[in-house]
C-alpha cells in the first residue's frame, strides 16, 4: 500500500538547496512512497488568530488539509540569523492549536552551506514540532553541513554519504508510519 509524504521546504528561494534536498528524496525513496512537495507557505497571512476572512485563510486551510491527508511529513529548512526562516515559522504558527501534527510521523532536515548544517534552526524546528505533538522518531532528524558541495549542477544530491543518510531517514520515517497509533488512557 502506497504512502504519501508531504515535504515542506523552509526556503522560498527559486534555487534553494533545501528544496533541492527534498526534490532529491523523490528519486531514491521506496517505490511505494509518494513525496509531494508543498509550495505555498509564502502565501499565508502573518499569523493572527483574529483573522476570520475566508479568502485570507484559504492558503492556510488548504495547507491544513494536505497535512491531514499525509501519512507523514518531512520538513527541510535553512537557517537565517541562527533561527528558522520567518516564512516557515509563520506557517507553523498557524498550526499550533489545530492538531495536524498530533501523532503525525515527521522527519526534520536542515541544510546549510556552513559546517554547522543549520543546527540552531534544526533544534528550533524540532522544539516547535514537539510542542505541536509531532512524532519524530529517533533517526528521522538530519543536519547536512556544506550542502552546496553535495549537489550537482542540476541541484540533485550527489554525495553518497548524504544519500545514505537521507535514505536511512526515509526508511525510519516509513517504519514509523507503518506503526499503529496507540493512545494512552
């Protein structure tokens, strides 16, 4: 039975290395795993719970719907000023109290041209997702340092060690997605 993963890039740049990592995942994911790259977090209004205008909330509600339908989530983010990009944080803020991440198998990746691999943004991402109840299994988090040296001229990951790490991450996430959800009473 095929599984659907929703991939979210924390960067909206046209030639983002983080988006390239997510697109590369599509080429070496198991055949029964479909990875859909979500594009549109830049369309959200600034987070404000007082917004009730249906037209303004349409992109947020579409995003929530895609998250609910996904069997798992992968988020790949760069680091801006030692933190999450504002556009990604804004998108996550819209989800804090709506429950789409509750018990949702989720993987986190950060990629940076620096040797730190965007570790500070990665830590913030994990913290935010855990607050929202995401299920991040051990082995489903990865920082990728010096990412620009690991992409070919077409933006595909070509570093075998990184490919192996990403494959392990997907395998771990798929294993989690195949586990039944258990609720404590």
